[in-house]
């Protein structure tokens, strides 16, 4: 449809985008820099951001940057099950057959982490997503589960990711044991107006565009309606291309973007 009309080789605004073709916005670069520090220091870190800020994409880039012979990544979104499902998932991720009782699972996970780190010289990397949904009791469990030899060393990397109110929850008294062990914290912010224009141009060029497709007022409209959040930029730009094709527009103007925003509920 719109790809051939606008002479594009592929869809420009898709979540399946290759991390090697990522637009290096300042929030994205800063997120990777913080994660790189966590990789070197080992321990616990926190990445938060609004829905569609690009947290998961940054985490995927981080994961793909790790040498698989030196790091073993276990990704687990809390939304996929209950708390015991999470512990079992961690055990499975370490190559263990999960024990039944929680206390036995804790020992099993800790032993699995130590064997991997000391016996195989591989650092386990745990990326726990959707952690804003976690109960306080679960957050307290994490500070116990990832406490090795009376907190003397960290044979792991643990990244907690979620919405911004996770950061606020960690500031509450009951969650201080976990919060005090975080050595890295970062909140991803939205792209600014200039970065929105650069983001759109970058992804269109990666998709094979030879000429500008969006007018400057259209790009300003995208920045306004999306408020700079990458997922909303993708949605709005894609819907604008679809409408532009239907309306036989040679270039996407601000009117097309306004109509696309209405259809998208933005």
C-alpha cells in the first residue's frame, strides 16, 4: 500500500526495528550509558519511563550488546504470571528444574547464580520488566534473593524496569532495603521537538526514502500530538502515511497528521 506509493523498501515505524538502525536520541544514549556502567560494576539498577518511552527497546539493545559467552540473559516480565511463577521462571532461566517450596527455590536460584558465575565465568543478567506491578512483599523478596555472602559481592546484573511510579514506590520506607542497593537509576524522558523531526527522518531514510515525505509543519504536528514519546510517534507517523496514501498526497502535511491523530485518539 503506502510503501510502494512513497517508494519505501520496508515499513519505517515498526517495533521490530533492528537495534543496529536505532535512532540515537539523547534519552536512548543515556539509557545505554547507564546500563553500560551497570554491566561493568555489577549489581542492581533501575530504568523507568512512561509507556512508549523506549525502555524495552533500550533493554533489547543492551541485551544484544552482551557477549553470550560471558553473559547469560534472563528476561522476565512480571505481567506474565504470579510471584511464584516469577521465581520458577528465574530458576528455569538458570537451567534449573524449579523446587516446589519458596525457601528451596531461593536457595536453588542463589546456588544457580553462583555456579554460573564462579564455575563457568558467566555473569547472569536478569531483566525484570513491568515491575511497577510488583507487590511490596515481592520487592522485599528481591533484596533477600539477590543478597550474596552478607552483601559482600554481586555475581549478577539485575535490571528493574517499569513505569515512573515504580521509582516513587521504591522511596517508601517498606521498600528501602531494595532501593538502597540500587547502584544505577535512570528515567527515560521524551524526545524534544528537534529530535522528533530527526527521528522521523532517520527511520524514513532507513526504510529507503529518497526524498522528504513529511513537511516541516507536519513534523511539528507529530511532535505536538505525540509529546515526543517514540511509540506514539511511530503510531502517528504510520497512520499519517496510510491516510496520505488514501488521499493521494505527495507529501504529508499537518492536516493529514491532524486527521491521523484524531483516528488514533491522540
